[in-house]
C-alpha cells in the first residue's frame, strides 16, 4: 500500500496561497524535486491541476520557458513526467499524463493507495486535502513553513471537521529560515 502524503508551503500565520511565502530558491526547489521524484503519482484537484499544468508542463516544442531558472528544471521534469490523478466534477477531460477521478472520493483514493508502488501518492493544494483529511486518508503531512506573516489567502486545512493530532517524524531547516516539518497522525494510546 502506498502512503498518501500531503505536502504544501505555508506561512507562519497559516496562509497556503502559492505566492504568500518566500520565493523559491535552489534549496527549496531541491527539496520539492526530491519529494516529486519519490512519488509514484500525484493527486490534484481541478484548480491545482490547472495551475501546475500552466506553470510546469513541458512545452511541446523548444526549451523550457525563459522565466525558469536552471535549478527549477529538475522539478519541472519530475512533475511533468509523474502520473497525475485529477479529482474534478467539472472537467470533461485531462491531458498531461493525467486521468480523471470521479465518483466516491474516499473509495477512489483508497483504491489508488492500494495500488502497488515503490513511492508515495502525493497530494497538494487546499480544498482536496481538506476532504481527504476529513476522510482520514492522509498518512503523512509535510509542511514547509516560511518565516512570513501573509495576513491573507486560504489557510491550512480551514474547516477541518475534527482535530487531528500529529506526531513529528522529521524536520529539515533551510538557509532561508524556512523549515520542513513531517508529521504522521498520532497513534491513539490505550
């Protein structure tokens, strides 16, 4: 069974807006590249899928876009190549090595988790992870916390129905002052 890992950038005040934290640097992009390379597949909601496709899909002809730094290319290559599963009730079709996920979300995601694989099943975004957390399907949470107070934007897992207690399993500090925290749901004690 593959673990479902929710990974996201977040500011100290909980903002998950993709432009609220520090700008990407070589060290943070190396972290995200390693995470993407370790994934068997990525699970995305419609908004995240469209945003990521627009930013990271390899052009059909020519090189990567001029705005992309050389140290961003490995991440772009990793996300471009990975299998994607898109949860959407409004899209009729997807491309970019993707398949639509329809029907009962819990059953569909459990089926993806049950598929054999060497790596994890990655999920990002804001809305879909909230639904997955409420269903108890997330096995690991990875938050890259930025030393920024954004004061706006969607916040981390806002609207969660029940509290989820987590155990810290790893911490990685970055030169920028950001740090990655990895958690797993706490095992209930008797």
